[in-house]
């Protein structure tokens, strides 16, 4: 027990050293590919429908196949990560995602593309769980929120970049080229991070103390100038696993439903209003420039104001802005209000998925907790494309935004009542 406490205390006092920067860079690169895939699918879906490669209902199945794959990937990543190690889970997922995304570029028909998308999304779902949980376990306690949310900042630069690339590549080289570009990049990253270090917190939990100490020694490097404040972070919070799951499931499900519903259908909604594909992708890219800005705001605020204040207030703000966006009919207000809405959505993405959720669980359950929360969220979004397609075919798009607003308000209430404040607290 003395050895365990000593190793955990050393982990709690670590600062940013070269090994941590390496971990941060590898995680951020994986998250960029994760973000690129989300907006790649959004752009491709509208093109598949417009070019009659897929019908509206088949486009919904294409999106739903991805959500179902994300669900399974999240659960598998949680199990593999907690039982066989973070590194094993981290590498397997990227190989699956990269290979089957490349294969998707050669799909002969929509049905083959749906199957390949499902398998690729299994790997992608694991990336979401493992990436943020990994940086949470490696990051210095005092600045954990900043580093975890900073991954989201970098990752969300993929949003406008992918949509701008899609606006350039798809009209000239078809949607297939985008699949090959993103999948090929994933395969390159898989090779680069083959020597990724194992999480010392997981090794300690597994009783592999010598391996944990070796990595901690590397993390400490030559930094021995800890202050008294560095050595005494606030005590670990004692949130029960059941309570943590309740808060995580509601928060992650809400932000995923809001984010995926809006971003996945944004080009399609614009096309429905008479805007051509190339222009709709450009408009989407302009609005999605709010993604990295929102993640940056989240990264700045979570360690200053606290997780709960940022999450609850932003959920309510996003609900209001979403209802305002639904009333806009001309280009300029659509771009301005859409930009603000996207910014608020990604404040939440950075605060909840990358920072708050991994902090709710102990090391022994962290990957499974995050995996279950993300898995439930993805399962709920499986039905969302069908509902969206049904609503778009029969009624105004306003109903979609009213739905998103309701979900956001419910999540705000749950986090406020049941959620613990985890700012700058040690993790078990």
C-alpha cells in the first residue's frame, strides 16, 4: 500500500515534460482524425443524396450505421482498455478505423458503403473513449482541465478544415477521394504511435508497479522543482459509480444528440433551402469555424470557473441560440447565429467529453464508464437520422431545433443536481 500511495502521489505531482508532450501530441492527432471523420460523413451524406448514390432514407441508414459502430466501439474500448491496457485499446481502434475508411472509398454501392462505415465507426468509437481518458490520466492534476480541453481545441480544427477540403475535393475528385485521404492519414498515425506508453495509473491499478515507476521516472524527467502547492492537490472526490454513470450518460447523450443532429444534417438542411452543395459546404465550413473557438473557450474556463458552472450555463445558452437559429431564413443571420451555436456546442464538447466524464470514474472503471456513457449516447443517435429525415420530409426543420433545446435543458438540470465538481482534484 505504501508503494501504491507513493507512486500515485508522484503521478499527482507530475508536470508537463517531454514524454507528456509526446502523449499529448499523439492523442491530439488521433482526435483530429476523429473530428475529420465526423464532418467528412456530414459532407459526403449530402452529396450521396444529391447525386442519387443514395436515397434520403439510405443516407439516414449510412449515418445510423456509423452511430451503431460508434456505440459498439465505445463499449469494446471500455472493456479492452480496463482489462488489457490503454495502449492495446488505443492502437487496435485506429487500425480498424483507418483500414475500413480507405475501403469505403472503393465501395461499389450504398449498401457496401453502409457496412464499411459501420466497421470503421467501431474503431472511431474507441478512439473517442481512449483518447480523452488517456490524456486525463497523463495530465498534471492542477492543469488537467486545460490539457484535456486543449486536445479538443486541436481536434476541432478538423471541423472547418475538413469541410473546406470537402468543398474543394468532392466537386473535383468525388467523395471517394475524401475517404482515402482520411483513412490513409489514420494508417500513417497508427504506425507513428506504435510505441505509445502505457498509462502509469492503469499499471498501478493492475499491480505492475515496476513498469509504472519506469514511466513515471520518464514523465518526471529533470523537473524536481515542485512547489508545496504542486505537492498537495485537492483530495479525490468520492463520487459513486452509479451517480457518475447517471451524470455522464445524460451529459454525453445530450451533447452528442445536439452536436451530431446539427453538424450531420447542416449541409442537407442548407440544400433543402435551395443552396447548392458546394455553397452549402462552404457555409458549413464558416459556421464550423466556431468549433475550435468553442473548444478554446471551454479549455480556458473549466479550470477557472469549474466544470459544473461552465457545463450548465452553456447548455442553457445553446438551447436558446438553437431556437433563434431555427427562425433564420437569410444567409447572413444563418452564418452569424450558426457560428455562435456551433461555438457553444463545442464549449460543451470540450468541457464534457474531454474533461468532465473521465474525471467521474476511478482508474479501474474509467474506460468502461466513459465507454458506457459514449455508447449509450451513440445508441440514442442511431435513431436520430431517421427522425430527422422524417421531420424534414413532412414538416419544418424548426422541430429539430426544439428537440435539441429540450435535450440541452434536461441535461443542464441533471448535471446541476447530481454532478460533482471535479476541478483540480486528484483522480483515483
